[in-house]
C-alpha cells in the first residue's frame, strides 16, 4: 500500500501509473483465485462459462425475461445487485459468501443453467451435444476438455472423480453419438464442474 501511495505522489497524483504498478505487483498476481465470488459475480461468471446468450428485455411485460431472472438468481444465492441496505456496500470478504446455504443455492442455480431449464424467455443455451468436441472420446478426456472450457484449467484428479461419481461413469468409458451422457447426463457433469472451488472463486 505504501509503495502504491508513493507511485501516486511521484506521478503528480495520476491514477494510471498507480494502476499499472498495482497490476504489475506480485501481490496482484498471487491474489488470483483467492476471492470467493459474491452472488452477482457467480451468476455472471456462470452465464459466461456456459456461453449463454441473453437478449435485451422488452420495455414492458418482461418480468419472466432472462435479464430479470439473472437478478432473481443472484438474490437466490444471497444478494440481488444494488439492494444492500446500508451505504457501506455489500461485503467484499470471503467469509460473508462461504456459508453452506450460499453453496447449496449456487449449486441449484448452476444446475438449472447447465440443464437449460431456467430461465426460458429471452435466452439461448448451447445444446448438450455441442459440449462434446468429437466422437468417440474417453470420458476423462471429455472432463478435461470441459474443465478447460468452463474453468480455464485442466481437470484435477479430484474433479474427475467427482464427475465420475455424479453420473456413474469410469474415466475410460467411451462417449459415442447417442450416449446417455449427451441425452441426459450432461447437465450433471457441467454443474459439477461449475460447483468446484475454481469456479466459485476468482
């Protein structure tokens, strides 16, 4: 903090040099993945990870539109944006957003979005089959591929185990066209990856 203050003073109180020094600092690099996402961040990150497209809401009668559903989903997880009642702003610490009830609520939202079940209006989801890069593919290779797409990093052995247990597959199982993973089980796998600590933090 003192170093950034000195950069601020050394540059005639200009903000750009301070921001550059902040981004270049080892503390900034070390902070990646250490902040638990708040409810709004969780919802937005989930829509982005699943490549969900939301249209502009209508001027009237759009209560059930996806743009409004996003607000309700954030509220379900713990806080609707811009509703914190005090002027100090909502909590920015990890403890406030790490309760069991928050986790369960996040899991419900992840599963609903991964399954393309809610919301339904003003939204376009990827098809289940479009998550499979090629056929045939081993299940462990698919989990690794999905982890890269959703989390930006390769699957760990723990994540692979969770993805195996949630659908009862073995890592060596071959996924072919028409496999029940594509027909029925893809939402379970996508949601399991989104429920991991790597998605719930930033």
